[in-house]
C-alpha cells in the first residue's frame, strides 16, 4: 500500500469536523499557526510522528483507529 497524504489529511479534517473543533483550536493544541495547520489538513505539508501523536490526542481518537480510518478511505479511493 502506498502512502497518500491527501487521504490522511481528509480523514483528519473529517474527524475535526465531527467534533466541531475549529482549525484554530486544533492548531493551538499542536502549537502551530492556524495557517500551518490548514496546509497540513489540506495535504500540502506532511506531519511528523510527534505532531501525529498530539493530533490524535486533540481529536480524541487513538492512533490505531485514525490509521484504520485512513486505510478504509484509501481502499475506497478510485484509481
């Protein structure tokens, strides 16, 4: 399976929206600007493991579950 940052970004965005959290709130939890977070959520920039761990905490989901959502969405992506 090939990594797809856009799919991971989509899963992260969907989870944030489920919780009704703003980008500004999550960015603050990650100690980054809202603009930098937005780029990450759009898949324009990558995410480090450290940020991923904190992000999962901020989004109230464990890493395994978030990665499972990523895999499900990756499998559904056409092409």
